[in-house]
C-alpha cells in the first residue's frame, strides 16, 4: 500500500506525502526476509530502493504503481 500511495502522491503533486510513504516503503523493504520469498521476487525487492530514490518524479510514480501491483499479485498468490 505504501508504494501505491507513493505513486498517487507524485501523480497528484503531493511531493511531501509521496516522500513520507517512500520512507515507509523503504522501511518495509528492510523488514522482508529474502530467504522466505521466491527468487524472482527477491530481484524485484532489491531494485526497489534504487527506483524510489531516483530523481525523476514521473518515473518514480510509474514504477511505484507497477511495483505495487507486482507486490499485491505476489501476496495473493504466495502468502
């Protein structure tokens, strides 16, 4: 949900909200036990910090939306 809020914040122009949820999403990434998830999803999780800390706000918004959907689909299938 944090990634979805990041995407919505940047799309709506609410940069402060998007940055706040970016920080929350990065905290959640650190909490994930990478040995307990599928190898393809480990690659996705490892790329998240570099994507969320990019300079291009439009790109962050699009990528955060994409990754939020990937995370949601993974959770539905494997958790």
